[in-house]
C-alpha cells in the first residue's frame, strides 16, 4: 500500500514548497482551533457578565416568577430552579439504573447473540433521535392521557438519557478484565452476583462519570419540556401532577420577551444552568481521574 | 491464574457447592430485568413511530402526498404543506456542516498529529466545553447578542453582491439577522465537538507503522496526513460528519430562536427560514386538531430523516472500523 | 416601591407555596390537564365557603397573548386579595384559548375577537358564552428607519405597504404625508406574524374598514402576506425582527413596541388628525363605542379627534353555567378583580382601561355566572 502521495520520493530535505505547504496546513489547523474558541469565549463572557448581576439568593429561591414586564429584583427564579432539580433528578433516577441494566444485558448476558448487538446498535441510533421528537412522543403517550406534569418532563429526559447511559456504561464494562469475572465464576458465584458485586464495582468510576455527563445534558434540554410541562410561574413541588417549569424552558420563554427585566432573568437563569452543567462535568472528570480502575 | 489463588473477591456463601441445575430465582429475575431494560430501547423506538404516526394520520389522510409536500402552510385555512420546513431543515444543516467540517477535522488532526500528548488533554477539554453549553443558552446569546450584530453585516454583503449572478441569489437581499445562515453558523459551533471527537477516535486507529513509514520516507507531516492518515480514516470521518449532520437536523431551540420563523422556500441564505424543529416547538403549545396532527407529522418526518442519516453514519463507521481491524 | 414589591412577592410566594402544598396533598386533580376525555373541571375540596370570604382552588386559563402582560400582573397582585387561589394563564393565542374553552380544559379563555360564526357549533350544548371585556390597547405600526422620527401614515398607505404595492421608503405616497422628513430610498422590509394572532386579526380588520379597496388580503388571524415579508413568531419575535432590520416596518402591540425601543408611526384617524399610539388615544377611541348586548364591540377606526384608529380590545370568555359553586365564586372574584382594582394596573403596562360605562356593564354581567350546585 503506497503511503506517500503521488510525488516522487525525495530523500533529501523537503523542498521549500513542500515545507511551506506543511506550514500552511499546521497554521490552518491552529486557526481552526482558535476559531472555535471565539464563540465559546464570547458566550461565556456574555453569560457571566450579564448573569452575575442577576444572581442572588433572592433570584435563586424567590417565587413566583414575576411577569415579564417586572424588573429584576421582584420575585425570582425559584420555581424554575426547583423544577429543573426535581425533573432532572427523577429522570436520572429512572434512566441510570435502566441504562446500566441495559448495558449489563448487552455486555454480560447478550454475549455474541444477535439481540445484544442489535440493541447496542439501536441504542447508538437512539442517541441521535431529536429531543423535540422525544417531546412529541411523551406528549402523545402520556400528556394526552394524564395531562401536563413534571413527570412527563422526567420521562422525556429519561428517554434522552437512556441511550447515553447505556453507551457509556457499555464501554466501561468492556474494559473490566475478564479474569475478574472468571475468578468469581470459579468460586461459584451466580451471574447476577458476579455482575453486581464484581463487575459493576470495578467499572463504577466510569459509569458514574458517564451518568453525570448524561444528567448535565438533560438539565439543559429545553424542547421536550416546552411541549410537556407547560411553563408556569409558581413552584410546583409535586412532580406527579400539575404543570411545572424549569430553567431551560424559562430561558426560552424569556429570550423572546422584549422586556429588560425578563432578559436579565434569562441571563441569570442561563448562568445558573451553565454553572450546574459545568459542576457536573467537573465532578465527572474528577470521578474518572480518581475512581476509574480500568481505562483504555 | 493468580487471581484465583490470591484472596479474591468475597467468597459467596457455600462456594464449593456446585450450582443447582436450575438457576436461583434471584439470578433469573436479575437476568430478566436486564433483558427488559435492554429491550426498552427497542420498545421506545417502536412506540415513537407508532404513537406519532397514529396522531398524525388525520394530516396524512387529509393532505395526501401532494398536500404534505406543498409549500403552502396556512393554519387558518387548514393547509399544512411541509416543504418549506423540510427545506429549512436541510439548508440550515448543510450550512452547519459546510462550516463545521473543515474546522472539526482540522482540530481532530491537530490533536492527533500535531500537538504533543501533554497538550492534547487541555485542548480536548476546551472543545468539550462547547458541548457543555446548553442549546438554549446558545439560542439566548444568538438572538440577543449575535443577531442584531450580524444583521448590518449581512445587509452590506447583500449590497456588495447586488447584481452578481450566483452570489446575488445566495447572499443578496432580502436579509435579516435571524436567518438560515445565522442558524447554520450557530449550529456549526454546536456540532463541532461531536464531529471532532468522533473524527479523533477514527484517526487514532490509523496504524502507527503506516505513519512512521511515511515519515521514514521523508514525508512532511502534511504529506503524511494526506497519504497515510486520510486513506485509512476517510470512511470513519464521513461517518462522523453524518452523525454531526443528524445532530444539526435535530437541534431545536437554538434554531427556533435564530432562524427567523418565516416559512419560505428561498435561495437567499441571509433571509429568515423555518426548520422543522423550530416550527414544532414554537407553535405546538397553541395548536389543536389538524394543526397539531400536522406538527406531529412533521416530527415523524424529522424522526425518519434523522434515523436514516444516523443509520448511514453508523454504517460508514462500522465499515471503517472493520477495515481497521483487518489491517492492524 | 421595589421593596414593597419584593415583600409582596415574598408573602405571595409563601402563600402560594402553602397553597400548592395544600393542593398537592389533596387527592383531587385540578384541570390543569388537557385530557381529551373532557375531564371534570372541578377543583377544590368541598370544605371552603364560596362567597366574598377566602376562596381556595385553581383557575386555569389560556388564550390571547395580548392579555398576557395584564394577566400576569393581575395574577401577581391578586395573590394579596385571595391568597388561597391560584390562577394560571397560559397564553397560546386567542384561537388556542377558545379551543381550550370548548374542550373544557380551562375555566376562562382570553380572546381578541368574538367566537367566529364557524365555531358556534363547537360550544357545548346548553352552554352560553359570556364576554367580559378586560382591556383596550393600541396596535403600533413600528418601524426602523434611521434619521426618521415621527413618521405619519394613513390607512391607504399602510394597506399598500403591507400588500407589497409600495416598496421603498421614498415612495411619493409616503412623501406626501411626511413633507418634512428625509426619506431614504431604502427598500421597505415587512415584518409580519407567522403564527395565528389576534393582533393580526384586528390590524387587518382596521385595514379592511379604513382602507377599503386598497386592502385586498382580508381579515383573519393569519394573512397570506407578500412573499418578501419576514414572518416572525409572536409579537416579541416581530419586534425583534423590526429592531434588527433597518428599513423594516411591522405591526405589534404598543406595549411590546415600547419595550423593544421601537418608533411607532402616527396614524391618521377618521377625523383627519394624526394620532400617535398611546393608552390615552386608545381610551379616546373606546369612549365612542357602544357595545352590543353581549358586550362585544370593536374599537377599530373610531371617530373622535383624539382617537387612535388602530385600537383593539380583548375579552375573557366564560361559560355562564359553571359546574360547581366554588368555581363560579372564583371566576366572579378574579374577573371582578380584573374589572375593578385590576384596571389600575393597565396604564403602567402601556394599555388602556375600559371606559366606565363598559366596565360597569361588565361588572353587572358577573351575576350571570351561575352554578348548578
């Protein structure tokens, strides 16, 4: 297989033109990297500078969310913060165990069978399902029968998180060396025992960090929530009945409002959301670094 | 196997006894639970198709094939043609891909070939930060800061290309800050992390011997990339690009805020547009009856398109991975 | 002022939290659902009295986005009047609100126009719809043209602009009305609504009434605008579009236009004077109105030297026959508030209060809300 392009092989120092081409290519690659930094820095700078002036304990816990026309300082985003926490929390509660179990099936029980491979493939495909479609799905099978609620939002987020958790758990389980499993079988353990007491604990670092990243992504999801929770102004701690709100939907609604107060609240909520996502990401990295026994 | 003779994991009670013929109930229950969890993925995917199809039948039956793909969308007269939105989704995603691919692939090459291992991690973190910013925050920044800033720039470009044949129909008037191009640009930023990370994985599987062979023959780094890396990884990189395309098509909130919300089929990239995801999230809360059925039908169309794109993408990645395993 | 507001909000927040906790513990589900099974619209437990005493329960409403600011402000202020009640106003547009009312998923609906004749059959049998007017407001013709302030327009010119017949700012028709202004040759970009809207309905109604033959696109909640128009989602989307595009012109409610910092044109009314949009102009227009027996009326193109011609109004639609006494009492209390102390909130929202005669007729109509039990 030829490994050099169609130029004649020149074993001396590269000519000026070849060296220049190389340099241009390197410069282009660096420029590309810097180009991606520009929007990142702009967004983070804007969110931090505009959001910081809105953040206060009153903002994070105050309730209800005031009318758009009210300036900053009246009311707060308390309902949205509570909503995000309970909806995302419950979604994590549903999807993480199911995702881990699904990955366990694919890796431990499915073996070489076609079903396991098919499920793994479909889980990958499911990561690409648009979030708005998940929202429509939950709307048609749940909201039409049981009404708007935070629970519907949790279901939608759980459907989005499930394939991500399956994928990352599956990768981690693959890395657990086989000799651990074989040793346990040799000692007479049942398959479930092996999985629960040996394999999962060995992979727990990676599983946790994968789950945290899925949660971070779910916390920022907006589209499905817009369809199924019906953004309201008052705190609703009852996840199972009654419309609810979340930081992401609130930002979406406020972004379209012309009032200064609404815009300021949107920036504050955006900063809150970014801080939550960053924290989760950092914790995930720390967990990966400290607790993962087996890496690639 | 030393692991067996050392003090290994906690010995289960009665360990020397062989397992009884039929597995214990707990073990079987766990296996069943795992199976159910795995099947859940398939069940959900099937349910998505079934439920959305069921809810949108009234649209499909009333509009028929010609109605569905017409360009007329007027809820007041019950005309729901999807063409303008399909067009919007495709154009915005294409713009996103055209802008993002050179950048993403360049960064992937940077990380694998140019940068010493030590510096690779920080750069990866920075690129991943782009993915951590939620979509709605990109949309917020887009509509409040970026759109007003870029509107006059589009206007001056439009007046600049006025009269020039192809450029005028692409970049000429009418222009608006919230447009196909703005949405495509912001989407490009959002899909860069995924394309970069997938491309990196693919490029990293190129056999080291090939790369060293190229260097040994006197190739510059760029020539090595063109000659050794690219032929091996092009399939996988195409797969990565398609995954990014699927992501761009499904992206909702950012485009709902910055694409312009105008259901028109026009070649002018600086004019407002309306991708499928945008119209659904904007108008669904207000819709009822056949309007709602039409929006759900649009969602189903979007689902089918993104699934097809993702399947193709996975196909490319699988094929390239198989070839990798063969050669290494 | 701000301290009082936040103290109010704190009290309100605490009361709401308590009310929500109470509601959450009670086993009956409120109809904040949209169950198509035409579910029960009852809410509160039977223990509460239903008179001027403290009420408790939830009212759900949706509809006109023109009313959203007023409803949000009123709901906030109403918490101090009836801390035990929760009112949710969902927006979504007049059409969506009316549909929700027919489906019995809301207790009242906000609508910028009366129920169209085609929909009369959708009202459940045995139910009478009561119209309670709640606010009046001007529709701005907002524009973005640097160097030009105080633009003057009349109905015919507006009709031609929005039909795409006048395409540049220095068109002779516009010049004729604005002799002193320096009008550039910039092309006019139209900003219109892509979603179904009461603002669109009333704006087109004005053009149909005042511009006669110059306006051929009819009057409805969505219009088949010229292909070159930029459609945007929601009034604030339209305002954002106008703000970001030099040379653009659009129609949006005055409150949104002002909040977005847009200039509004002065419109020639039927008396011949050019009036800028303002709550005072809307009130002047409304003062010439004689409502029908069911309290429907139109404030578009009213006579009077001070009347702003593109004024519109919004109603809250309620069924006269309510399923239980508590819901009836809550409706009377809340809508009574909107018609009473709530009217004082309107001017700070850039809206106009109802003329006294219409307001008292509406208050009298509250007695028509009855309940079976």
